[in-house]
C-alpha cells in the first residue's frame, strides 16, 4: 500500500501565495488617488472594451488587476449583491465596507479550500458626499486580506516602486489633472517607458455629482488633462 504524499499546510499556503503573486505580476498595475473632488483611478489598459475600472453602485467603484475573467466575475457578483441589498433595504445601506468584506470572505474561502487561488487584487472605493466628504479605499488581496487605505492605493506586481513615487510626490487636494498626471508618472515606474493617453483607462468618483458619482474620463478629455 502506497503512503500518501505529505505536504505541510505552511508549504501549501506558501505555494498558493507564490502562484497567485506570479499571476498578478504578469498584468499591469493600477493606482487610485484621492483628489480635491473625490477619487480617481488610473490603470494602464490599451483595450477600449475590457475594463479594469467600473461602477458598482451609486458612489462606489471597483477596480481589479490580474486575471481578467476572475476579477470580472467578482465585479458582477458585487453588482448583484449591491443591487439586491439596495432593493431589499435602501440605497444608503449599500456601502464599500460591506462589499469589501464580502469580497474578502470569498477570496479567503477560495484561497484556503480550492486547488487554485484567484490571481487577482481588487479595490473597492467609495466617495464621500459634500456633507460628509470622507472617502474610503479598501484593497483586497488574493488571499482575502483586506486593507483600509488612505490618500492612495496601489494594486499589482510592481506596487513597491509605484508606491515609492506616490509617497514622495503625493500632496493633499490635488486637482483632477494633477492627480491623473501623478498616477501616470507612478505607473511608468514598472518599466520606465512613457505611457500614452491611448493606453490609459481612467475613472473618477466625483463628490459633487448627484447620486451616481462614477464617470469615465474619455480620451479627448484625458489628453487635455495630461497636456
């Protein structure tokens, strides 16, 4: 009778974490920054139809890096959860913290119990209102670890180099153009090459917009803001 091959739980978790990190590192990073009128999310993404940054609910946005089909599936699940909660209770009961907790539980469950972990990092962002201007940025890792971040958040394989630039150059109350310019500059740290406006995907949660705060920054406006 053959003895089953034994691998320690510590080694299994380490192998899964290494696998997920390598998958995430193959994609491109993204950054989210607080600016004077809300939150802007800047991602390197030359595709015009496969979005990394999307609206989830009235004042909440979702962003993901890593394996596209996996974070897209998570986004759709988040939209359904938000819609259901808003319908059963009220729209004000839907918040970023509740969605982020649900995502953290799902990713933690998959990482612990499934053979292959999700190769994703995701961000759930909520902009404040003019009366209550505080923003929320929740960064969730592949293993379900959730971090409440402030000022800015960096997702992806080259996060350390990008974060170093933001730590050095970020200032409170940047305007939209300055925030996008800084985010683009930070993303260039991945390989040092300039990033054209056509290769960027940018979405903003604007505090001053009524109810639905999310909008995409289209290329003509983006070129002007970066100009």
